[in-house]
């Protein structure tokens, strides 16, 4: 047997090694920079929607308020592989459960801003591992809007009136476990 034939750095072996190294680098990048946004049916526990998202990306929950019949927008940022942060809420008329001024809570004080015909609430420390949402049956039409302007109407994936849990988890499960509230 020729020593040259045993070399792993010649011919097809070198290409295979480069491909393996690139795959490992890609997996490490994905594990550190992306999370998996998921929606779970609260009753069954089944994951009914999932989407890879970049850490630092934002999404908005848009819905029609049941009393004012006006749109409300709640913006979240994917803070880490396990945490979503509510950063702001925007609406144009007061209604039940909508803030009418700044709130001082134990761990944060919200800002209340009036601009461009909207009331804007800015949150500083509103973090969630997950949260529950009851999908509107009549008026709400809960819709998720992602940065790429992709929209997902929740009524298209679950029956109106259903409860769903929204959460993020590591894109690659071996990287770390998910904390559940």
C-alpha cells in the first residue's frame, strides 16, 4: 500500500473534510444566533407552528380591541434562546385593559407617549419564557407579524377561542434546555 493513498488531505477526502468543517461551523452559528419560535396548543400540548428566528429579531401581535374595535399592536423582541421581551404597545383609543398613563411596577416603570395619533407604551423589563393567548372568536383576529412582513393569522392554525402558548426555545435542542414557566 502506498503512503500517498492513506493521506486524508488529498482528493475526495480533503473535500469531505472541508464539508464536515463547514457543517460544524454552520451548526455552531445557528445554535448561538437563532432560536425556534413556537406556538403550542395549550389543551393538547402539541406544537402547531414553529419558525426559526434570529436572536434580536422582533415580531408584533396585532389584534382588534373588543371594546374600541381599534387595532392594538404589541411588539416583542427575541432576546435569547428562551426569552421574549415585550418592548411596546401601540393603540389609538382607550379601552378596557389598555393603559391610560405610565405604570410603576415592582421591576419597571413604563413610559406613556402620545405621538402621531397613537398612544405608545414602552416597557423596560417585561420578559417572558412563554405566555398564553386566547385566540379571538369574534373581533380580535390575532395576527403575528414577523420582521420579514410574513403574517400569520392565528385563526388559520387553531380554532377561534382556543388557548395557545407562545415561546422560544433553542434552535438545536442539544445546545441547552428550555425553561418553562
